[in-house]
C-alpha cells in the first residue's frame, strides 16, 4: 500500500491561495472606495441614481473583488490537484466572497429600480 506524497509545488500553490484570501478584505475596501469616487465623478443626482450608474459602479466594485477571489479559487484548485487536501478551503472562501459581492451588486441595482 503506497501513499502518494504531496507535490512540493502544491505547498507553494496553497500559500499563494491563502495570500489571495488575505487580500480579499483589502480589495473589498478598495472596491468600496472606487465605487464612492466613481459615484461622485458620474455626477450628483437628486433622489435615486439612474440604473446605468448603479450598474456601472457595481460592476467596477465586483471586478475589484473578483481579482483576489478568482486568484484564491485558481491557486486552491492547483494546490488540491497537486495533493494538498486543504486547497479546497481557500477556493471555497474565494467563491463565497465573489458570490456575496455579486448578490450585493445585483441587490443594489434591483433595489434602486423599484419606485
């Protein structure tokens, strides 16, 4: 009965995955700042902002959060493929962060379309 040894490169991939997870809060703050600045640049609105403005601001925020989230997913997948069973955890965190941001953006746009 032979037990496979993890690939040494899997440890590096796992380390990169966890680094990406650690960057998610930083990129979330950057996304919120970018959304705030972009909303101000697009012009003051009286009442509710137009739907296209909310969608554009939300898309920019979503892309900024997607960068470390997708990196965590990819590096976690690579680590798991190279024999690191814990590679699934940072991937799951990345999926959760990305899904939460997408729900937040879609919810914001839909909320602002209701009269």
